[in-house]
């Protein structure tokens, strides 16, 4: 029986989807912890929240695949990801608003995919709790968050495929 060779693009995409699945399940578990700690989440917004969790996880997983494809040893990948993810998390606006930060921080936050994921989740959760006028001063448009995350993911997957092809 002949088996068709699997393309590197399919391999990279399947690895990204596997990592996305794990990350999304972890995020879903955290979402289940929201009500016990006092965060009000309406059941109607859970599908939209989960969609953005998937999109954010895919963007970060894609970036991770690009990084691992450029590394010479896999042992240093964990350390490098921690060095990158922690600052990305701080620059995402998850801990403090990005309205009163220096310009260089604003620039970095605009190229940070976590900024768009955090913004989308914040907008979805707060949409049922605060007036729309206040919400629109705090967040970007949900469509621009989705578009950025999708474009970032596509660029990272394409770059990872190129890097894997050059490596082998």
C-alpha cells in the first residue's frame, strides 16, 4: 500500500492545531473558574469567547513554531519562549491599561498578538456589563482584533514552513 507523502505545510499546520487545542482547553478550564472568583460571564458570550481563545492560541502557537524552526537545539526553546511570552503578556494590556504608557510601549503592544486577544476577550466580557460609549473608548473593534490575529497566524505559519523547508 502506497502512502502519499505529507507536505511540510500540513505538518506545521497540524502541529499548530495540536498546540492550539491544548491551549484552548486550558483557557476553557480557566473560563470555568471565572464565576467562582466573581467574574460575571453570560453563557451567550461563551462561544464568541472560545472562538477568540482559539484564534489567540493559534497565533501564539504559530509564532512558537516559527521560533522552534529557527533554533538549533530544542532544549533552549522552553527558556526562549518564557523570555518572550512573559513580556508579551505584560505588554498586552492584561494587567494595566495601555493608555498612559510610553510611546515605545504602545508601538510594541501594537505588534503583540496577545494585545489583540486580550482586547477581544475584554470587549466580549465587558459588553454586557458597561455602557457601549465607555467600552469603545477602552477597546479596539472586535473585527480588527480577529483580522490581526488571523493575519499574524498566517504570516507565522508561512514563515515557519519556509524555515522548516530551508532547514531540511
